[in-house]
């Protein structure tokens, strides 16, 4: 079950990356917020170490994407 959730999250991350590439920073920020909320929800209901490790990886990735969006917005 959790694998399906991570697949959904992976698709969200790819969409964020696509929005950044298209310079659609508002859409990227919106999708990033949705993905962050979803990740928080996963964290609330996860108790297996392997899931927690995967969630941690996505947290780092989302933080890096947020930084890229912020830098791109500031440079415009």
C-alpha cells in the first residue's frame, strides 16, 4: 500500500520539476505545498523504518526544490 503512495509522491515531484523547468513557479509552489501536506500525512501514519527512510528522502528533496523555486523567483 505504501509503495503506491510513494509512486503518487514521485509523480508529484516530477510535476514540480516540470513546472520549474517551464518557469511556472506559482504552480510549482502550489504543487510543492500539496506534496508537503501529503508527505506529512504519510509520516503520521507510517511506522515501518523503511517507510520513514523513504519519507525522509522526500523531505530532503522537497526542501531542495523549495530552495530552487525561491532562488528562481528572487532572480526574476
